[in-house]
C-alpha cells in the first residue's frame, strides 16, 4: 500500500472529543508510515500533535464569520501542494471550507466527514452528510442523521465507535481502598463508610449535577452513608451555577457529603476510588466515553437511557440504563447496583486500536477504489 497523505480539519486544538480523535488518528497514520497533516487555529494540544510526528498548518477555520471563507484558496493550494489523498473534516465550518476548496479540482482528494455530535438539523449542519464516507461515532448518530437527512445514502454512513486505551484505564479491584484513600486525602468530605458516587463532567447544567445531588440525598435519606464527587463541576466563569448547586445541596442536607472540584488529571484513579459512576447528561450525547472508561476500570455505571449513553448501557450493562429523568427509578437502580454490582464486561469493541484501524481501513478503501 502506497503512502497516504491525510489532511484533517477542525477549528482548534484545545480539548474535547473531536481534538482527541484527531490526535489519535494522526498517531495511527504516522505509525503506519503515512503523512498526517492537521489544519486548525492551534491550541494547547499542538505540541502533543507535533510530538506524534504529524504536521500542522495554522489557519483559523473555526471562527463563525463570512471572513473565514477567505481561507478557501489557501486550503485549495494546500491540498494540491501536499497531493492529499484524503481530506477529513471533523466540524461543520471546516467542512464547508473544505467542500468549496475541493470544488472544481482537477484531482480532488476523497472527502470524509465525521459526525461527532448530534448537531441541530439545518442546511448548515447538512454539510456533515456530504462526505463520500461519513463516519458516525455511534449507531445513535447514524440513526439521527438518517432521520433528519432522509435523502442521504445509508451506504455512505460508517459507524466507527470511539475507543479507549485499556492501559490508560486498567481494571482495578472492587473496592480499591488505596485509590479511595488517596482521593479522600485530597477531599476529606468524601470520607465515610458508605459508597462513593462519581459524576465527572464540566460545569454546565446539561451534565446533570442536580440529578446527582438529588440521588445523593435520596440514598442518604434511606440510611446509606453515600458520598458524591463531581470533578470538573467547578470552572472559572461558572460561579453562579456552582452557587446554585451549593444551595441545592444545603437545602437537601448533603453539603458535607459532597465535593465539587475542578477537573482531575487522574480520572482513572477517580473511577477506581468510586463504587458507582454516574452519566446523567440531560441532553442526549453522541457517544458517552465516560461509560466505557468506567467499565474498563471495572466500575458500574448508571445513566439516562438516551443517546449514545443509552446505546452503550443497553449493550454493555443494561442494569445501569434508567428511563430519562425518572429520579425514583434512578434511586432504585442505584440501590440495586450498589447492593449487587454487575459482572465486569469485556471492552474489546471499544478499544482505541480498533477505532484507529477501522479509520485507516476506510481511508485505504476509498483510495484503492
């Protein structure tokens, strides 16, 4: 197989699932002997990308302004100069720019898109189904696209689930007293004889922090010395939201059993320290990486049964799937799972290597065809 040149486009290299997937595919390309180029406005992950051996071209292709379309000629020239085989757009505005840059090209590279999220249906969002192949990060995303863009050829939609590195999320004993002790040393309010609940997620109402606090109150009212840690909830600029959650915890009488902190870099240890991981996003998510990370470590997960989270739980741990926003069912399921944790699951289907290999196979199939 000849050496491929793949150009990935995204707004910036800050943080998030889109950026993570971009780096993961760049790494796989370089290790397979191909040329990996990323176009973005740059960001804190740029040194990590370059350390992988990938190349970066700095263009601000994510700013939502008509002025951004001035980059179309530069992209057209880039695709021609590097003799690109694949142009892979991971976000809507970069996809539109790539689409216009590829129009009329004498030797147009193959155009691939990835639908990372459940974007609001619109003509603007429709660009994500115009790829020769459209990578869907879950079956949920595939069904969403077909429902909202029914004229799309189903044969162009390819489901390639996101994956994790099992070495980064190794299986831990249940319970793991050493991990729990280290967490309690940092957050003494999490010390107790009962279970530790964990809800990782940034400080936004959509992540379901209020539902988690309500669950904590319900378990403690039933006589369980439960504790709750919500890493990532405390963020600069979200002080009003945190104050609202603090007041809710005080009203429920659980403020001394709750820790709302900044994000933790040791998320695998956070999973290991916990007894139950919560994924209570109020808005359906496209995938639900928290689910597979926690299950890889060997911790049960409880989540609303919608979107990608519901899809994963239905396949991997049905006991953790709760009808959306049914707080009574949530408390009942929590008591049941804590009393009898589900058997550990095998995560072969959601490994990083499987995602990388499937994406490279997709690239090759287009070029060879």
